[in-house]
């Protein structure tokens, strides 16, 4: 390595380190702030004195107006921001669309969506924030056209949201660059792990985790097949629904009710917040309580309700991501599959899935649903394995349970097979690619 090559390497190393630390700082603060926003919303919707309801109504009106004018003035805040990031990385959109001014505005509008209990998540904005921070870092280091660093920064945003640095690296390649390169892998590690350590110091609350490491035995494999088939079915029709609604919104975008639909969303969620508060929001509360809930019909109702809400909210005029909400749909799908299996008259009692086994199966159905909607099997697998490892606290007992379990390897194998079927037999594309395609038509 000559002097010039060393200088270029050192410059890229500093760029990666600066990008990672900056992404971790921004996303960590953003994720930490969300906890306070949701806590405030919990207080406002819990107490039903007339003056608090009136105050909350005034707040909702103000928030709806702020949301409307922010998106009207800065249309890059509309939705999760991921389609724009993908188009920039693929050179289908000018890199200047990733503006630094959108960093605080994205955080503000995402907080508005979270306080309003919209069924949207923080992962999309985290990815978008990562890409914008990466663009700022590029400018500082005079590497304005370094799209690889922007892809790594967006992946770091994903990794910070889940506190899962390895899945952030895989996301950078699978969903960002769409190709792998050993040459750039070192810098991907620097960006992802430096951002992870900073974000973890600020906010160490994980979006997904498990406490039980009980895998199903070989004679219970049938329940895994049921989960896969049911999740595949639900994901297929959900994707059809959300794309159909996006087409209608774009086609009739000048219709009064479609143009100002965000105000309708605010009104609906203000009312519902006082009746079904625990069923709204990003869905994390539902995921964590599923193992203790066994009413099949109510779970089906929640699945349909949240699927419908997400189909509308995921199509813009408000800010927020769909990753955790998608995983919530997957968790509901998994729990319903387990109840159908346990309640079948042909299932002997010794094959029943117990509450300890449920937790791993629900995590699997969450990851599977996300992978089917996003066509991201490698990111999903990495997130699945990394979640298990981190949740295990690297205990020898838990690690032994994981890596000696037959069903653990079967889950990995089946996830890959189902994703191949979904992509090549069902011709299912990444949801954001579908969004871009619909937007280009209208």
C-alpha cells in the first residue's frame, strides 16, 4: 500500500467512524425520546377527566395541523422515507434529496405520529435518519457521491433501532446496495458497530427480545408448518391490500377526503385511544403480551383491525415506519396459528404448544412476516439469530439450547425456502419497490 492508498483508506476509515458515531447519537436520542412521548400519551389517554380530554383534543388539532403543513412544505417527510433512500442509493433520485434539515423534522413528525397512537413504528424513520446523517458525513469529508457510506449509514439506523448491529450490516447490502462486497465489509462493520455502541449507551431498550429458550421438539413440527402457511397467506393479502390502497390514493390524490386524509386519521385515533389504547401504537405492547392472551376471535379481530390501519397509515400523509407494525401482524399470525393447532380436536394433549415454546414461535412468525413483505430473508435471519443470542445473555445453558435444537435449524431452512417461494413462484417484490413502482405510474 503506497502513501496515496493509505491516505484514501485512512480517510474512509475516519468517514465510517464519524458516520457510525453520528448515526448512533441521532438515532439513540430519537429512540430514547419516543419512550417519553409514549409515556405522555399514556397519561393523557388514561385519565378521563373532561378538562384533560379537552386538552388532549386541542393537542391533537395542533399536531394534525403541524403534520399537515410540515408534509406540505417538505414532502420528503411523507411516510417512512425508505423509498427515497432506496432510490438515492440506486441512483434513481438525486442525492441532494437527502437534506440535513429533514433530520430534526423527521424526528418531530415521527413523535407526532407516536403520540397520536398511529400504528406506525420508529424503524423506518431510523433508517431514513441514518441515510441523512451519512449524507452529512459525506459532505464533511468531501465524499458527496459516496453512496456506499449512505447505504451503510441507513443500515446502521436499522441496527440502532433494533440494537442489532449485524442485521444492520446485512440490511445495508440486502436492502441498500443489493450486492455484497468483501472490499467494503470492513467499513460496514465500523459504521454499524460504532453506531450500535453509541446508541446502546443512550437507549438500551430492545424492540424485540425473548426470555424463554424452549424450542419445539420434532413431533411438534406440524405447528411450524401451520405458522408458515398462515403467515404466508396473511402477508400475501396484506401486501395486495396496501398496494391497492396506495394505487387508489395516488389515482384520486385530488379528492378532498384523500388529500386531507391525515386529519381523518387524527380524529379516528383520538377517539379510539380512549377505548382501545393498548391495541394502538407500533404494536410492541401487543407482541410482549401475546403469550398471556388466548381468545382466538379477539386476536383475529386485532389482526384484521391493525392490518387495515397499517394499510392506510403506511401510505403517507403521516410520518412513520412499518417494520415493527409488520412484525406485530406476524406475531398475531403466529399466535393465532398456535391456538388453531392447540384447539384442533385432532391434536392430542401431549402435542400442545406451551407458553414457553410460544415465545420462540411468535418471534419466528414476526421475523417471517417481515421477510416476506420486504423480501429480506438474510436481514431477517440475522435479526432472528442475533435476537436469540443477545436475549440469551450468552449464557452457556441458553446457547447450548439454541445450537443443539433441531427446530432452530429447521426454522432457518424453512424461512429461506418460503422466501424463495414467495419471490419466484408468487412473484412478490420488496414492499418499497412496489411503492416506487406505483408512485411512478401515478
